[in-house]
């Protein structure tokens, strides 16, 4: 019963023996508890340290048990005093942190202007993400196009996602279907879902974005080169537009691990339909591969299968037949 106060079962047994037999000496305690002498002696020392026992005034060679009420009261008072000291230290640390932020804030190179901040390097972006993740109150929505994510990005995201999930935040992430082909990224997505987050996939996604509580958005300056920097904005109109785009993409995506479905009319998987539309629109194989987050060989293999299904001898003929059948 007293384990919450740091007493091991053996120590509690010795304490109970002292309460029940106030005149007990070491031999009596050994007989009552059936413990070894080293264990009993260690328990007595612990009881004295924890104020559960004191030297007897009648017999200095023995210990007397302090009543549970008195002992518990003393322990609680010590804990309260310790808590008060730690609270004071925490308050002092917060004040020092606030003072430091006030003193060094003017040195920050990325100063917000009209609700938007230009973040020009990866360290600055990561630092801003740490702050946004800490300030988050409800949810984080993210779009991660391109299939495989860099190991550095995954390593930086894990502690932030783990902390947010631990605080009960909702984490919703969109990956491209091709994420299944990258073991590291797929393992991360699986960890995210197992930890309480939600992950969906789609063949084509909007540009990369992060939305915090639908109040703050972080988007790359150049979607084709995320290392070029990012824009962090709180402009309500911009954030609302991005949130609408996200919701549309989320609604059409499928949960991670869901079996790929094929259109009942065309027999094409969703990714093949998207590929056909991209190529029919004049996009090159290389550009389509990048847009879908898959390899060039995969694009050509899928296209060969589509042409075979359409009994087409060329890409041009495949486009005409697909249009005639209402596939486009």
C-alpha cells in the first residue's frame, strides 16, 4: 500500500512489524517478517531515511515506528515543498526565456511581414516547424508529394509528430501511392497510423503543404525545389484556400494499405487513369513520372499495359480510343 511513497514490500513488512510490536528488536523483526538480516537492516535504514521510524528514547539501540499519519504528513509536506521549489524554478526559467526572446528577437533574419514570413534555409524552416508544432491546438494537415521522402525529413518529423500525437493532436497526412515502393517512407507512414495518426494516398497530389489548426500554412517557395525555402503565412484567405484544396484531395484519397481499386467501366486502376490523363494532355513520360512520384520505367510499363488493353499501336491511337470509350 505504501509503494507509492517509495517503500518496497520488504520495507513495508518491517514497518508493519514495528507498528505491531513496538518493543521488537532485530531478532524479533527477523522472526516476524521471515526476512534475512541484511534485508531487515536495509529496510530499517530506509524507514529512518523516509521518517517512518526513529530511535527509541527508552532504548536507543532500537527503533520505534512513527505513526502512519505523522509519517505520511511529513512526506507530503516535503513533496509539497519540493514541488513549490520546482514551480519557482520553472517560473524563473520561463521569465528568463521570455527575456532572452525579447533581447535577441531583433536578430532573427526572417521577420514576418503582413502575416507572412519568408524562411530562407532548412534550419530556419525546421525551427519554425518546431514552434508551430508546439503551438498547435487541434490538428496538422500535410501533403507530402513525390513518393519517397528524404531520411533527413523523416528523422526531423518523427519527434514532432510523436509529441503532437502524445498531446492528443490529430495528424492527417497525404502521400502519393508510390510511397509503397519506398521501405523507409512506408515504414514511417505505417508508424504514424499505428501511433494514432491518419494517412491516405493518391496517385496525384497538390503541391507540398503543411496546415496547422487551419490557421497557419507552410508551403515551399519553389515546389520543385523544397530546399529553396518556404513561406509561412497566417493570411486567412490564403490559408482557407489551401485548406479547401487539402480537403478535396483528402476526400478522394484512400487509407494507407487499402487495396487498389479499378474502375468498373475501364478496368484501370486510379493511378493508370491519372497517367493516361497526364500523357493525353501532352505531358512527357519524365514529367508524368515526377508528377506521380514513380519511376520512368513504371510509367512506360503502365502505358504499355493501357495500349495493350486498348489494342492500340501507338500513344496517339491509344489517346483516340481512350477518348472514344469515355476513359478521358
